[in-house]
């Protein structure tokens, strides 16, 4: 009886291990700039994060009428907060964007 109990425990442990690995997924969001300004910074953080992650543009910029794909790897939820900063320092913040369903088209009407 003890052998069966040990086997059941082992199977349960293996299933839990694989389920935790499968919880992390890869997402992406396409961001199109239609603000009339150059976007100099883009921050994408999980919606439950208290802080913005690093600027995903790095030394690049997102010019007016251009689009950029941002790959998001290893997250457990497709819901992200996204903040863009333009060349004048104006911000455009989007809360709880479901990137599995929605891409982002940013216009001047979205300014904070």
C-alpha cells in the first residue's frame, strides 16, 4: 500500500512541476504610432506589477506612422500596462491591454 501511495505522490509532483512550466507563455503586441510625434520610450509591464519594466525601445525610436512589435516572453497572463513617451515628454498610458486579442494604435487623443 505504501508503494502505491509513493507512486501517486510522485505522479502528482511531476504533474505540478509541468503545470508550473506551462503557465508561462509568450505574447507580443504590435504598437503603431499615429501621434504625429516620435515615440522615444515604450514601457510594458504585467498589469499586476507596481513598477514599469525597462524601456523596450532601448536606443531606437518609433517614428510617426511606423509600427513596432514588442515580444513578451515568459508571462502567465496576456494583460499588460503600456506607457509610451514622445519626443516632447508627453505620455500615453494604456491599462490592462489584453495583448492576446488587441494590438495598440496610439493617437494624439490618447495623451495622458
